[in-house]
C-alpha cells in the first residue's frame, strides 16, 4: 500500500483494536527533527483516540431505555384514564 515512501514512519503495533493489527503514521517533513519518543507518544495518543465505540452496549442501553420509556408512558395513560373515570 505504501510504495516508495521517502519519509519517516512511526509504526504502532499494539492498537488494542479488534479491527487493526498495526497503524502506520507518516511524519510531516517539518517534524522529522522531533525526537522518536515524542513522535511515538503522539502517535499512541492519536491511535487510542480513534477507537471504534462499543456499538453493542450502546444499542442495548438504547433498547432498554426505549422499553422503559414505553412502559412509563403506558402506565401514565392508564393512571390518567383511571383518574378521569373515578372523577366522573
């Protein structure tokens, strides 16, 4: 995928992501004089910030909240109906 690259490359191999086994960062020429440690630190920050969200957990929470909201709405309608029947 990267052919004939004449640049400094930082490779992150521990991505903590199920989709990617490694990430390659191409360093801009104006930052090639920055120390390797600083570049690796910044690359690690960037790679950890881009993790995909846990979609299953969010979907499950959304479903539970939706069911809870529906149950509360149904209980409210039932309580209002009973109140109006006893008031008449």
